């Protein structure tokens, strides 16, 4: 069985940043990426997606995001950036290697890949994000709905929905973006449990991320205090608030139930709906840790403190939402958590 220093599971932004940090500290990480390229889930996001943070705040450590630093990069620009970042790394990146199980051994872990290949790793970094585990809430009557149902993870563009009656469920950034886009070609409602909250994209002539960086709220654990369940405010330059105010899409409280192709609203009305899009978030995608006793809690969430496993000193998590700060699972913030995890693991391995 091949032996490696650190197995980094996932070749997206979290895995790439962690491998870079480990290599700088003298480790020899091996990135295990399930897809055919080390860019994470970015190619699978919807076509019109753009970052909410300007390019100057959207880079991984060691490589600035090229072009106009004040623009908001498109999805495909992020894919190109991550591709270039992976190419410049002096680390072993293995694509087409899906990890199916991790088991503890006396001196580390055994990492089993799809197809039966196994690696022995002294340490493991779980950096697979959450896109592969979309949350599908138990909405009333959802199982009996005969219209089209898809999660935002499966949404690509509005064209196949033209002229239809669509309901988007959710109150976050993706929900509002998708609903506003669909409203240009279809009759679309945004169904939420509470009114949508907005945060201004620009304050005093500066992007919000300038102020988050200047004040330290973007990086410090103190920034966790900004978390306000159940949803975060939608960053907006004014277009989305204006769209909702104009009824394109309209916003309604979450429906009472679904049956067949019908949806029942709280005002007593019932109508036919063609499609339901669930922009209801994600959960950590960590099925390969299910057999690692104590690594996950009963709901499948990682048991950790700031990314350090509470059960195994050689196991780290990187790229979790709110791992240490509000930017932990973003391009602009994951590098900080990656560096912290790398320092901890190299100390565990006796390299520092």
C-alpha cells in the first residue's frame, strides 16, 4: 500500500489552499479529487453566477486574481483562476480519485478510493465542501408534487423555464439571484419563511468587503457574531431589492402544501405550478468519514474546533461554512483556515 504524508480530500479552493500551505511547511500532500480537474464545484454552478466579492478580495494565497481588481468575477473566470492555481502548485494532484472511506489505523489513516485502491496517510484533510450535499427540506406535500422539482445545485439557466409558473424556495443570495433571473422569462414567486433581508453592496463608495477586511470582521472569529440565523442578508447593489419591489419576482410566505401539480398558499388560493426550485442551502459533504468513529455527529456534521477534529489529532477540516469566520468557505477567506490547519498538522507530524 502506498504511504503518503497528508491526503487532502477534495481539489477545490479549500484543498488547493491547504496543499499549498502544507507544501510551504515542508510536507508532501497528495490531493485526491473525484472529478477530472482540480477546480471543485465551480463548473457546476448556474451559468450567470458572479462573485459577491471583487477580484482583489477573491484570491487564494500566493496568486492574485488577474484583471480589473474591482470587478466581480464570473463563474468561468473562477474556474480559469483555480485551474491556473492548481497548475502552479508543486504538489501531487490526482484527479478521478473519489474517496469512499477513511479508517483509523495505529499510525494514521487508510484512505480507500472508488475502485478499491487504498492509501496509507499519516494525516487527512477533509476539504470537499458542501455542494455535493444539497439540503432538501421536508416541505409539506413535496413527496406528492408531480411538477418538476430541482435544487439550486441542479439549476443552470432560465431558458428551459420560459413561460412557466415557477416557485423558488429560499431567502439567500442564490435564491434571490435565481428567482430574479427566472422572472425575466417566467411568472416566478420567491417563497420564504420570513421577508428577505438585504445588505448594501457598497458603503461610503467602497465595496462591503473593503470594510470587512479593514475592520477584521471578515477574518476574525469575532465575525461569527454577524451570523444571524436562519439566513444571511442578500448582498445587493439595488437591483434585487428593486426587482422584488416590482413583483418580478413577487415574494410570498412559504406555501401551506403541495398536492399533484397544485400549490396552496396561506391566503387560501390554489394554483398550478410547473416547477419548484429549492435554493435551500447545503450541508457538509463528508460521507467518506461515516465509518470514522467520532469524526461526525449524529446528523453527519463534523465534530471540530476551528477545523481541528475533536476525535483525531491527524484529521482536519477546511472550507466549512463558518468554520472560524464568516469568510471560511469563500475564496477570500479559505486560505487563512488552510494555513492554520497546515501548521497544526505539521506540528502533529513533527515537522515544526
